[in-house]
């Protein structure tokens, strides 16, 4: 299994809703990432979990909350989002600590989020 | 902080011809990794090719090859025998490794003319 699976593929939510995005990989990777990508822009790093330790991009607002229940799962909890948060949210994983030949990120197909 | 610059917002090439996409980067690190990712309209990020900075030999993957110039901090992608399926946004990316994540350039939109 060489896939990173993201659900749902599409999500529409109101500004008062609470929702969660889910990401899963079964490649034994010990680092997982959340990226945000606006249309016609490059992905921007939001969060990194490496060996279950969280690193945060300080520009990310607190209405985004990551959770890593185990080394295979990564969730992104969404609360009180704004219309400008509408974007493609990409999850990725990488095989940390497995040698330089394995330094690369595997991406999921993303969740397209629309905030109304 | 590391930066990645792609100076070509859009490139167009005839099918079966060769095209080169440019990328420069800035870093103070000596060991790092460079990548080209392809993002077609489906928006799936697909790894095209990667280069380890400590390796002098340029990476190749079938029709895709890179010209890595470490001193000039340049990392261009050459696509030979362009095919319609190569049409996509191409992102150059950098990481220092160790779960740093990737820093992306702004991307080059590649159009393949039949």
C-alpha cells in the first residue's frame, strides 16, 4: 500500500459548523503533514507531526486544530472557519529516519473545502 | 529561511518536443533535497523526480531529467518527447530533510500543443 487516503474528497460547511478532515497511511511513515493550497498557488505547510510530536506554522489560525491519534492517522479539526479558508487541504507523509534515499513526501488527493 | 523561485508562470511546447522548466533556490544548508512535483487538473501532487544535493550526478527518470547546479543553486527540469499527459502545473520544491516539510516555488503551468 503506497497511498495516502484523505476523506472526505469534498466538504461544504457553514461558518458556525465543526467538521474534521481525515488522513490515513499504512506505509509505516513516521511524519505526516497538512498543507493548504489556494487555487493557482503552491501548497503552504500548516502542521507537521513527526514521531507524534507536533510542529506548527505560527501563521495558521487557531480555528484549525490537528490531531494525531496514532502514527497512521492524522485529523484536522475545523471550527468557526471563514470564507477565506476555502481551499484544497492536502495531507502528506514521509518515511522519516529511513535514509536519504527515502526523503520524499507522498501526497493524498486532497479535500476541497468550501466555507459559506 | 529557504526560498524557491520559479520565474516562468507558463510555458508552452509542441507535442514530441523538449521543454526546460527553471528553478532557483536559496539555502545556507549543505545537505538538502530538491524535487519536481506535477499537479494535473485532478490536483493530485505527483512526484516526478528528486535530487539529493550531495550527489553530483543529475537525476533522470525516463523522459524527465534535471540539471542540478549546486554552486549556482539552480535545479531545472527537462522533459523530452513531450506528451499530452504532461500538461500540468509543475512545482519545484526544497527540503532540508528531517520532517521539515517542503517549500514550494510558485509553479509553472505547462501547456502541450498537439
